[in-house]
C-alpha cells in the first residue's frame, strides 16, 4: 500500500481480517478457532525513517508473530 498512512493501512488490515472471519470457513482441525482466521503483521515507514526494505519486512514479520502470539486472528502493526 504505497503512500498509505499507518492508520489507513491498519484499517485495511483489520477489514481484511474481519472479511476472512466473516466468511465462516470451517477449520475443523484447529484447536484454536472453529473458523479460518488470518493474522496480519503490518509495518509502515515515514519519510524520515532509517532502514531499508529489509528492515521494513523484518518489522512486518515481527508484528505477524506478535499477532499470532496474542491469540491469532489479529492485526498488529508498528511504524519503522
């Protein structure tokens, strides 16, 4: 989502999570949730952020694992 502010990107990510959950796709083999969910790790940067693409992807990955550890079916994000 180029040129997207953090709050706007967070809104898109939350909408995605809600849309997938709303599909009510059965997840019969899961001990965590009866329906399929998604966890989203979000990272954005400002114009004056230090760090390149690798740092941004690394931050998004860390946020994804944070979302999963918080119970899955979540969105976690941070600005670089």
